[in-house]
C-alpha cells in the first residue's frame, strides 16, 4: 500500500478505507502555533532561548541530577509552559475530529502541555509519554502531592535569605516535582504497555482489513525511547510524517510505503479536513471549544 506525498492522496486513502484508524505520534511542533515554543527550532526553540537560565548545558533544565542541585531554572521554564495559559491548535482539533469520527486509535504525545485533553480527546486514547504537570511527587521518597502544591510555589517563585524556596516534601524535605519525565528517569509504565497492545493491533490490522495508519507529527524524533516508535511500526503498516522537515527514521531508513507531508501543521490539518469534507465540523470545533 502506497499513499503518496500529498494531503489529497492521504484523504483519498481514508475515504477508500472507511474503517481505517490513525495512531498519531506527536511532539512540540503541534503546539508551537499555540504560543508554546518547541525545543529545537532555530531562533524560536527553547534551547536557543535558555541563556537567561544560565545553564551548564541546555538539557540540564530537564536533568534530574541538576534539578537536585538547582531547581530554579525548571521553575522558570515551567512558569512559561504551565497548562492553563494556552489553547489547542488546529492540529489538536483535527485529531479530536478523528476521534469523533471513530477513526482515532491512539495519540502518543511527548508534550507536557495537556492540550490533547483540552481539545476534548478522551484520556484512554492519549498516552502522555513524558508525563504531565497533573501528577506530582517527591523525587526521593515518592510521596504523592496534589497539583496545587507545586503550582502555588511556582506562582510565588520566591527566594528566602537568597535561597530559592522550592516545593519541599513534608516527609523528607527533598524536592517535589511534577511527574514530567526528565533525562535519567523512566517513562510511565502505561507508555510501554499501551504500545505493546497497539503493536498487536497493527499486526492484526492488515489481516482483518481494519487498516491502521501511523502519522508522526511535529517532532524532531531526537528523544529516545519515543524516537524509536516509528522504527518499530510493522512493515505491513503505512507510516507518514507531517513536519516542517524530514526527521529520524524517515530520513535515515525511509520505507517505500512512507508518505511525507512537509509544511506547517495547522495548514496541513486544514487542507486534510477540506479534502475529507470535514471542514464544517472542524471549524465548529475551533470556534466553540
Ligand atoms: P523538538 O525537538 O523541538 O522538535 C519539534 C519539531 O517540530 C521540529 O522538527 C520542528 O521543525 C517541527 N515544527 C515546529 N513547529 C512546526 C509547525 N508549526 N509545523 C510543522 N512542524 C513544526 O520537539 P520534540 O517534541 O521532538 O522533542 C521532544 C521533547 C520536547 C519532549 O520531551 C517534550 O516534553 C518537549 N517539549 C514539549 C513542549 C510542549 O509540551 N508543548 C514544548 C517544548 C518541548
């Protein structure tokens, strides 16, 4: 099965296979139009703009050992990214419409902005591979804390006697942190369990005619193990990339059956909705949500 490198041919595929469903593998690029910078875009990406945080290296802001030494840079960044300040993008609403049309199998997101939930996508269809701000715990003893504890300290972001006043565990005085996966931490168990289950679905899909298409979007595919997911997609399943540039396995080990849709994600989403004849519902979602 070959889809072709145009939005029109992708739409034709979905029309030809009305039982087909999509697994989306997404990253920060689906949220840049919401005003949340991604990591690696030149000039606008967070890594480019981290100099004000005075980090020894850019990734230190998400490094668990560095957090124990100096949590302040993460607080500065979390203030910028914290959910509540942003609305979903057109791309998010496109995925929501796939759900409403019963054509959404799953979304694996690397994002921590929870905009998939805000767009109205059901939690069982979302896998937040790198966690979110919703759950919080002590990084030493594991004591769980309500979101409010970290959030209220974040809002204050103060220093006492020149020392940064971080959210401290009442049991062991160590650091409370949202369960966002830092470098050096494990991904949630649900990520591995659900992917194993979805791999099984993909293997079965071409046999029973309920085709699954994997769409990778808005990610540089630089962070593992997430970046290995497209490689693990069975050869019998079509995968495609929607992104500004060609990345990861799509450039290193392209498959004949891959499709590439290069461009701005909101524009590609709008175009896909037009070709599918879903524009009215799409626009209604954007206006009313
Ligand atoms: P990244 O490495 O910054 O890559 C983003 C990709 O999206 C790049 O290839 C860009 O070219 C592309 N892109 C950006 N904007 C658009 C657009 N409008 N249209 C098309 N393509 C676009 O980000 P990744 O997600 O790959 O990196 C993984 C990190 C980023 C995860 O651990 C996240 O937690 C982390 N992150 C999340 C957010 C968020 O929650 N919104 C923001 C910034 C970083």
